[in-house]
């Protein structure tokens, strides 16, 4: 029986590739927390999670002080058992962002190790439903961009054959900006909007009514993520699908949204929900409610998971790992293609990571 002999966590600060703003914040840096596991038979697994500027050192401390010591001597093939043990060991801080981010770094390392040992890519080990997934662009839709810049980015994505574009909202001229984008890309390109939890319940209903003629593919995070009842009332008041998930941290939180009809699209984030293990549970739970999964951010990892499940509808395009990887996400005719290399399939540049290592 193979066991974990070494477990290490470290922090890499990855520079933001371009200015990114939304209705509530700016994406200033990516604190990337890595976990590397080594087993007695010489195999390794490298996993990660992230924050967008704060909390990385707290995640690192939780890993080093409490979680990684519990892994040494354990069988890494028992991923469900290990996840449950680590979750139980942090009961006082669950459910919460710091704990979920720490669990995700461990869990993705375990899945990387599992896939490498099997000699298979993640997308097949996790389900293997389809070899490619439609792509939509967020990188050209940030709130600070001018209408002209939004239109140019949307037209470029549509011309490249991408299925959709997403625009951040939270400005008085949102309707004019969105109308310009819709006219530029035409009716066949999906148009999504993201409010980043910035609206009141009344404003969300009013905005949804104003946006109705634009035939939006979804309205994302209109209200604070913990307002499930508000999302349910909004979903009942508009024909625009309501999307949530990037700010949910457990399978149970997704269950509540789905059970109450408060979400028509779910957007689980591997890092924030606690890893690949709970991400797949969210995806299959959503499948039971005939709801599509369009994961948040982390396109280099989520492409494999969206390809693994039947209801993986879209992959979000926000490139952020190019500074520490040797290769980029493969895009063919508007589709994101999951890697075929064993493991997570991310081609890490260890020298570049070492150059940006902060702890």
C-alpha cells in the first residue's frame, strides 16, 4: 500500500494580466496556494487554490499547521475518506472560505496524483462525457472598459466562433452598453451579465425587466450570495436565467438554491467549494435538477471538469496562469479542449513559480 510521505504547501503571487474591475471590487493579484504531495513509491501530485488579493497567508497557515500533518502516512487513493477527515478536523471553521480554499488545494493534489497514477487525464477519470466544451469570454467585459472597448472585445469573440460574451454591470449606462454589445454580436451569440452581488432585491427585479429585450443568457450574482430567498423571488419574476455559485462554499448551499428554484445556472468554483470532490457532487446534483454547470474562473482546471459531466455547458475565458505555465488552454473553433496529459493537465513552469514564491 502506498502512503503519503511528504506534504508541502507554498504561496505564489501571480501578477494580474490586465486591469479587472466589477461593481464591488478590483482583481489586484492572485495569491495562489499550492500543495505538493509525494508518496512512498515516488509519485507526486500538485494541487492549488487561490484568492484575489487577501487571505492567502491564512490558507497557507491552516494547511501547514493543521491539515498537511494529517495526510502523512495516509493512503492517497482514499480521496473521499481524506476529504471527510480534513473537513471534520476543521469543523470549527466550516463552512467558510479559508477552510474551503485549503481543502481544495489538498483535494486537487490528490486528484492530480490519482490521474497521474492511472496514466489518464482528469476529464476522463472524472467522467469523460465530451472532448470539448463551448467557451465564453469575460476578459473583454470588465466594468471600467468603454462601450467601444466592450463592443470590440465582443465582436472579436463572436468572430472567433466563441459561444458567448459576458459584460459586468453596475453603471448608470448599463442598458446602453449592453444594447451596443447585443447589436454588435447579433442574436446568435449568447450575452451574459454579471452584477457581482451589487444589487438590492428591488433593483434586481427592475434591472431584469429593463434587460429583458436583450435576450440575456443569464443574470449572474444579482444579490448577495447568502440571500437565497431573494434570488428565488427574482427567478420567479423574470424569464432571464439566474446564475450563482462562485461565492458558495459547500454542496449544501447549492442544494438550497436548487431546491428553492433560485438558480437556473450554477457556477461552482473548485477552489471555493473545497476541491474537485465536492465540485463533482455539485455538478451531479445540478444534473438531477436539469440545471447546467458553467464553472467560475480557473479555466485551465475547469475545462476538464466541464468536459467530464453531461451538464457542463460553458467554460469561462479569463487567462490568469500564463506567467507560471508553459502552455495555454487549447481553443479550437470556439471550443475549449481539455488536455490529454495525465493529471490535472496544467503544464506548470516550476522556475517561474519559484521566482514568484512568497512563502
